[in-house]
C-alpha cells in the first residue's frame, strides 16, 4: 500500500527553481514494526518531495580521519552494516526496505532534519553569498527543550561543520543517519539536482557512513535519498550496505519557504502516531524552519503526540 503524498505543488515548483538557480542544490516489504514499504511494478518510486538543505557558521577543524572510503576502482569492498548492532541495519546483499512511518499505535512521532551540502552550496559559502547552511537555532531549541531528533547528514555538510556534527553526536537524544556524500540525485529528473553515476552510488553512501562514524554518538544504518527520489537501480546499489531507506509520510515543505505558517500547517495537518516528519537544518535554504519549529512542537503536544528517536518510532528502540 502506498502512502498518499502531501500535495505541496507550490513548494516543489519553488524548490525546483531554486535548485536550478543554485545548481545545488521500491522495494521490499519491511518488518511489520518498521512501518510501510512502497514498490511499483517498474521499481520507480514517485515521491513528490522537496529536496533537502543545511545551515550554520563555518567550522573548519577536521575530525579524526575516517577510514579510507572504497571506490569503484579501489578493489575494496564497500563498508557493510554491522548487522544487528545499530538501528536500521538489514541483511547485506538484499535490496533495502523503504519505510514511510512506524506503527500507527502509541503517541510517538519522529522529527527528522536533513543536512544537505553540495559543491554549489560550498561555493556560496566561500563567496560570501550565503552565511550559513547550519541552523543553530534549531539545535539550540531541541537541546533546550530536550527534544529527540534524527539528523540525516551529507558527508560534505559534516566536513563543512565538524564542530556542529560533534555537538549533534554528543547529544544522547539525537540519532545520526546518512543523506549521501554530496546530495546528488540517484534518479533522473529529481528537482534539478545534478545526478550521480550509477557506478558511484554504493561508494558514495559507504563513504558517508565512514565520515559520520568518526564522530560516534547514536549511529544508525538509516539512509535518505536526496529529494526522496529513488528507483530499483538506486535501491539495488545500496544492497551491499545493509541499510533501511527512510522517506517520511509528513513533508514539511520547508526548503525555500517564505513564511513559517505553511511549514507548520504541512507538518501538522497529516501527522499521526508513527509519523516521520521531514524537515531541514540548512538555514539559508530552509530559512523558516527555526521559526516554525516551536509551533510544530506545540501542535504535536496539543494532539497528544511526542517526538522520539526515529529508531523508537519505527519500533526498533
């Protein structure tokens, strides 16, 4: 059964236009506790989701060097999941499950924040056109209110903001997940995002796990595609890595939003127990998220819903 998509046509049009301007920016049935899995006869998944994007002051202190990353020509095997030891780990060699939400019981929902970073975004930072792609106000609020969250990190964002990544990893309420290395599209026509070559997909995701793992904290084997765009080839490329693909059933539409109110409305209108809410921590590309977040938290409380780590919402924690 396929989860209905949130109709955010206006947001998608804006995101596509902005992505083009910046030049930046299924599947197998999952366990019953892990929510819903979506597949089509062709393996193509239509998501209707907006691309993701990050924000914060630039830090340059490098972390402890991560392990070498395998490439298509290195002869090394890609980093496989430490099976059964971290949330989201699945059997290596099988196409990963795709989940939208957890069980529709209880009162838990997952706040997930994507941290995008592309070469074009890095150029924007270097040129001074953009101040930050790491929204520290979001992190401040989550820490102050002791709200659990899961962060889907691109490798380039981690490299741009090592101090912020350390801060995320040090918080026991935050989980760390994978959002590719450079936020390239894994399918054609994904909101104008540049496309990664099929032969490079596995190594790209493996490299990101290695980059994030160097920071410790609550590591997972959860993965989210840029733009939530994936097809059978993209999923097959992840088979050696033992991951769970997480889309989400509530898309906030926060990228390039001009007001916080539509973000709050999109986040709350369709939320239910087990929901996975897709937000962004990328400040310049999602400038209204920090203003929307207090209202989202208040709206969840009014509905008797409580944020929890993604692994808990999916029934793993």
